C-alpha cells in the first residue's frame, strides 16, 4: 500500500476514556429519638396537661389541705389556697362561689392518669430492654466528678447555648434531672394518686397506710404535682433556649440535623 493510499484509510474512532468518578453523596438522617420514645413523650405530655387542668378544677372544689386520714370543713387545715371554691359549704373568705366543674374533671383526671401510667410502663420496659436508660440517661464515668458537674451546671447558669455535640446527648445535670423525674417524681405522684382512690385502697390498704393517711396523700400529691409543673416550665424554657425548631423536629420526626457520607 502506497503512502497516499495509507493516508486515505479512515482512522477508527478513538475509544472514549472513562469519565472521572463523581463522588456520590448520600444523605443520612440519624434519629435523635426512637419512635417509641417520641410517641410516649407526646402521649405523656397530653396526659400531663389534662391532669393539670382537671387537677386544678378538683382543687377548686376544696382548696384546703390537711395532714392525716381525715379532713373536713370543720377541721383546721394544714394550709389553704386563697382562691374561691366551687362549693358554697367550703369556707374560703370569699362572698361567691365558682362554677362547679367537679364531675367531668374527676372523670377525665382518672382516665388521663391511667393512660399516663400505662404509657409510662411501656416506656420503662422499653428503656430497660433497649438500653435507652443505660445509654442516654445513666451518668457516664467521665461525668462522675464534681469538676465535670460544676462545669456543666455553670454552663446552664450562664445560659450558654449547647454546642453541636451536646445536641446528641445529655450532660450530667440533664441526666440527673430526667432520672429524678422518671424514677422519683412520677412514681410518687402515681402512688399518692392511688392512695386517694377508695377502691384501690380497699384492695391494697398499705398504699395509704405507709403515707400516713388519705389527706396526707392528697397534700403530698399536690406538692409533687407542683414540682412536675416546675420541671415542665424549666424543660420548655431550655428547649426554647437551645433551639426550639431543632429540638421540636427531633422529638416529632426523630431528625435533628442531616449528615452526609461518601464525600
């Protein structure tokens, strides 16, 4: 073949070189709270709000508190709340009575209480067997020192915003507070509530005997409820301070912030 002929032979198309690999970014949303924790949290929240409203209506019917087994309008109270009553026979010092809402409030109070108890029982079983209590609430060894505790407490007292790492875990004051509420205040408010139930006490008389009487149970129930209400205000305040939208999203959808992999 001549040089001219070889020059006229068409050249084959060059093999295209492979395109450079493009990193694929896969978005992964890490759940901050499990589905069961979120569900039980909101059920408990609704029940607690119902209990606060109905409990207030029940107190209005007799805003006097006693110590021991019995307490009537003829008995000197341990203390009284300076508000009008919804019953004309209860001496309050006011010249009028409030509308009586004692019927529906007691019924809703008991229903909300039993739903809260069953929800708390479900949460407790899950927390034990899933490791939620051990992993998220029990203090870590690195936190079990006065220096760590005081530093975390000072962080809260100075109203410093939590950093990114704290968004995924609780510090020592938070862990101790949640443990106290879950394992001390909630059991006590349930115990004192059951001690005021004639049907339950007839089956389990030691429920009220150990407390010293039904009126003692009612007084303790009131103060424990106040403590839970203060915790609610503190909890909501800290959520707003740390980032309301982010924390609410984490408790509703389980998603706090997206992370990427493969970059």
